[in-house]
C-alpha cells in the first residue's frame, strides 16, 4: 500500500520506521530544481536522484531502509514510491505536497516555486 505522509508528520513516520534502518529522504527533482529550493537533512540522510534515472541507480538504495520520496508537489515522488514498492521496497512513503508543502508546513525559508 502506498503511504502518503505530510511533511509535518515525517518525523513521526521516521520514528516509527527507525527500527528498519536509518531514514532517507529521496529527492527525485531535477538538478535545476534543487538549485531553486532544497531541504537540509535533520535526522535523516538526503539523497538526490532525478526521477528519470531512479531505475538505473536503484542499487544505490537499500530496500531495508525507510525511504520518503520528495518532489515539487508530490506527483513524481508518488510515481517513484510506487516503483520502489513494485521492486520490493517495504518501508517507502510519498511526501504529500512535496517541497512546496515542506516550505508551508516546516520551513518557510525554503523558496516556493
């Protein structure tokens, strides 16, 4: 089942999943988007792999780790979440609303675009 997690609830999702390994936020946006707005890792590792190359770089991800996928508004990250689930990843969630919601809910210093 595809899990949706709001940015404000991500800390709790990670706390519940920590027994599975160190949490990761997988940012699937393009490099030019990362230049516009980016999050800082706090209690999680941050890995940036653009959506289009996730299948090619799948071996960089640990299927046992909790992974929360992030994009601009949540659409691309939802597709990546579904892809990872289809490949046997068990502890995966989509960050609903993406970095836009992250800015609104957690860190207004992150530019919205």
